[in-house]
C-alpha cells in the first residue's frame, strides 16, 4: 500500500489553470485586495518564508474570520501561488485568507515545516487586524501534506510554546489530509533508505509517532471539519478513518464528510468552482466554531 501522492507540480498547475479558465463566473470578478510575498519568517540565512494575503475589497463592519491554508505536495513540492484561486474566492465570500509557503524536503524535515507553519500563524495573530482579520478567529486548513501540517500544529501546542505564544488556532479544516498516522504507514511500508518520506520523517519510529497528529489528541482541542475523497489513496482513507475515530472520543460532534466519487487532486481543485457548496459549509463552520 503506497501513499501515492502525485509529485509533479506541473500536473496540478495544468489542472488548476484549465479549471480556472472554464469556471469563470460573475463572482470571480468581484474586487478584492491582494498582498503578495509578505515575509513571515527567516528560517535560514538568506532564505525567507512568505505568505500571500487576500481580503474583501470593502471591509465595513466587524473584523472577519481568518482562513490560513497550507498547500500539499508530498512535503517536497508545491507552492503558495498555485492556490491564489482559493484565497481569492474566500475573500470574495467575506473571509480574510492567507496562503503560506514553508520549507520543503529534502532541505527541511517535517518538524521544520511544522515550525514554519506555526510561525506563519503567529505572524497572522500579530498582524492580521491591520488587514481586517480577527486575530481571535484564526482557522487553519490544508490539503494532502498541508493537511498533515495543519493538523499537527493544531493538536501540538508545543510548536507555539517554542515561539512564546499560546496556540491561537480556533479550528482546523482538513481536505483529504495525508500523514495523519505516519507511524502506522511507515511501519507497514518498509521503504528504502533513500525514499523521500524518510528524508522528511527520518528512519526512526519514535519520530514517526511524534510526527503523527493521531497520537497527540487531547480534550482541549478546537473543533475540526474533515473532508475525505471516496476514491482517494488507500493510505489516506485508512489514516483518516483512524484519526476521525480517535478524535470523536474528544469531539463526538465532529463533522466528517466522505465526498462521493472524489479522488485526491479533485478534492482541492473542486474549490476552483466559486459556487461549490463546501465554501458555505466551511465559512459557517468558522463563524459558529466555539
């Protein structure tokens, strides 16, 4: 059972470009504000991590909910610019959206990626009010490997402890998340020493467990909203089912949807359609989460 997550970014780029062209609607032309390549962290000398920000054009009224998205790509590929469609559509629906970059394997391991993701959320907490976002209503989301990182920094407040702040995440939205149980997956797979996942997660089972959100659940967790594709990869199905079962011990009301017929990549490209009803579900979840 391989955790086959497509690596080539060009495939996702082509899919997104095609769907964007074919799904333009009136909503797509509503004005929004875009702020690109804002540096949130200097993870290494001469190497910064950045984020893109999308806000409603007119921000009369209360501060808006904040949606922070972490992209996928097998922990070794992907870039924030591919997901501008998601930030734009969220902003047009009245949400302040943040799409982040983070260091990738083999230049970074999962722990460094999670630290960078937490640093991005810290930056959002400290600065988002200037852009009309509510610093007390920050939600994290991610697809695939990004779902793993979103879940990990939500359940493990240690990442924020090292930054000297309380965990500000008010809820998490996982979209066909990979890696929720890397410990179980890597134990079963017996991957060769040079495999990209072992570069990301090392060859040590104790670290695999530390990297797995499944083993860090507790009663003080914020609410989760979880989507999984019916026809996604078997490893993602297995880890999501285990994660949901364990999480419901603490959050019995957990909303978990298996989307009929959906494969892994379409689980994120479906959001190119601005009238996708999942937008309303996600925004309602953010507005009502306690």
